[in-house]
C-alpha cells in the first residue's frame, strides 16, 4: 500500500463554490443604509442650524439692529482743543438716526484718528440713544513756512505745524474752530532749514535736528526763562547745534543734548546781565565752560514786549 499510485483526475472531484457575489451585495446594501442615515442626520442638522441661524438673525434685526429705540438721537462731543463739535461729528461719519448697535465703533475711532489734527479718540454707546465721542487734539508748538508754485506763475506761502512729537499738520481752518475770531497761531516759533520735501501732513518727521528743536521749544515753555524771553526762530540747518533767535533780538546757540541744563545756564547769565545793567546780544550755550557772550547796555536796547501764549488747549487727557 506504500507504493500504490493514487493519481486521479481532478476534474472528477466534487468542488464547493462560495457565493461571494451574494455576500458582497449584502455588505454593499448595509453600507448604503448607513451612509443614507448619516446623510439624513447631517442634512437635518444643517437645515435645523440654518433655520435657527436665520431665525436668530431676523430676531436680532427686529429687536436690536432695526429697533428705533436704539437710533442715535444725540451725538455728544468732548474735546480738549479748538475743533468745533459740529466738525468732529462730520468727521466721525455718524448721522442722527443711525442704529447704535449697527455702528462699527472701531471704524469711527479709526476715521477720527486718521485726521492729523487728532491725537486720539474714544467712542462709546450710551444706551438707549446716545453716542459719545471724546477727542484729544494735537497742539501745535512750531511751524514751517515754505513756498508752493502757483498755477499761472509765482509762489504761495504754505504753513505747516508740528506738535511735540514731530507730527506734521496743516493749520486748521479757523472757521472750523469754536472761536473763529480768536487768537491766531502766528506766535508759533518758526523752524528754518527744514527740508520741504519731507513735509507730509499726517506723517511725523524723524529728522534728529527737527526733533531736538521741538524738544527745546517744549523745554523752554517749562523753564524759568518763560516770561523773560520768547523763541522766535530756530535754525536746524547746522549739525549738532540749534541756532535760536529770540523776540528780543538775542542770538543763542544750543547743543542738541541736555537742553534743560542749558536753559538753566541761560537764566543765570540773564540774571547776571540784569544786575550789571546789560542785555545779552549773543550767547553760545553749546560750550561746556567759559561761555562766549556778547553784551549791550540795557539803556541802548529799546523795550520789547513778549508775545503772550494763551493756549486754547486744555492740558489733560480725554
């Protein structure tokens, strides 16, 4: 039996065939049912969400955004400067009747602060029907006068103002102020030697000499020389020094650093001259020791008046 040949014809064997196609159809049908259920759930959820969202939007529109109770009936304006409240209302772009909740407060704030004359602004809703604008204006402390070509030939004088940070501003039309007949800004110290190509309203000058001149003017207004002299012109064309001319005709040279110390020394020299009956004609404060000075007899100098600086700007933050 170990050597018996059991070779048979494989075609004669009985084979069992699995019904693979039937099982595949059942699996596919089950998957389709699951997908259909999922799509139905997702579609129903999306429809429910859409209905709720649209219903909520209609409710908000009816109760808030289109509610006449929240329409702006009063636009209150507070400012620490000279711009008229009516002009500030126009610049804000807010009209009477605008819905307070529909207003973009950040947009209103940005539009106001885009005006070079305005340093900062705050916008508040005061329910139910009031909008409050609080504005802090830039106070000019110096000016530059340049020549601009005129159509048809010739030149026109154009003035630009600076605040203490170097921001360039065009003078405000006096008709837009709270006091159109009030004091002009002709008393502002004049800066000379400034590059006219850099004068762009709304931008700040970064020239070191110009910034030093503005610091000097601010420091002078706080110094003990206030009331004894006034700064009429500051020449910024020379490097490292500021050449000042006062309204009393005195020529003074300042270094660009340590301005407070130089102003105190000016007061000491001024008092020394008063005790000796003399008036300063020229003084160089840029030198540390042995200050060069030129004197004239006090009786030889005609009396001059100091221009009053009655600022109409409130010294506070709004």
